[in-house]
């Protein structure tokens, strides 16, 4: 099989032979142009022939890298979409949790408010009861003190009146009546003792 170097050598020599042959026969500008064109075409052909395989390998490698990068990018995109879905789901769950906590806080706040109001009512009732008892106690003490003062005053007034009306004769008469009553009581108690002793 013919090697690349041999093919390249043939391609490089062909324009030289064509150009040399054309120099001997004609010396026109057309032949010169034709030689340069053939030379250029041969050069391009040689470059394509020798560089096509490394260029193809490089392009295939680059295409494989791009394909690999695209796969990685697609995987990253899918992963990012999954993460986004998960974050949205978590965010939705978080919003639900926040709403639940808010509702629970409102309920707890209402309960605490009702409890405080109940305690305040109970405390107010206790204060009212204590005040009522305190008033009643002071009222009763004042009434008792007033009664005692009235009784004392009435006694003094009665004594003063009696002392004004009581004469020595009236005193003697009252004393005699009191002695008679005591004697009668004594006789009754003595007679009742005799009856009891006789019955026994």
C-alpha cells in the first residue's frame, strides 16, 4: 500500500512537471496561471489528505466533549429542576406550617386572653367581697359602739332622772318593798324544800 509520504511527493511533483512542460512549449500567461492553480489545488488536496484524519479525530474528540458537556448540562438541568421542585414543595409545606403555627398562636392567644379575663374577674370578685366584708365589719362595729354609747347615755339619763325624783321617803318605801319581796321568795323556797323532804 502506498504511504502518505509517497502520495505527497507525487502531488508536489505533478505541478512541477506540468509547469516545466508548459515552459518549454509555451510561455504564455495562461499556462502560468493554470500551473499556479493546479499547484494550489494539489497543495490543498495534500493538506486535506494529510490533515483530514487528525482534524477528523480532533473534531470527533471535540464533538464528544461537547456531547459529554451537553449530557452533563442536561443532567445538571434535570437535577436543578428536581431541586427547584423540592424547594417549591418545601416552601409550600413551610407556608402551610407557618399558617398552622399562626392559627395555633391565635388560638393560644385567645385562650390566654380568656384565662386572664377570668382571673381578673375572679380577683375583682374577691376584692369586692373583701370590701363588702370590710364595710360590714366596720358598720357592725360602728353600730355596736353606737348602741353601747346610747345604752350608756340612756343609763346616765335614767339615773339622773331617778336621782331627781327619788326622795328619802321614796327610797325607804322602795327598800321596804324589796325586803318584802325577798322574804316572800325565801318563804316559797323554804316551803318547797319541806314538801320535797316530806315526800321523800
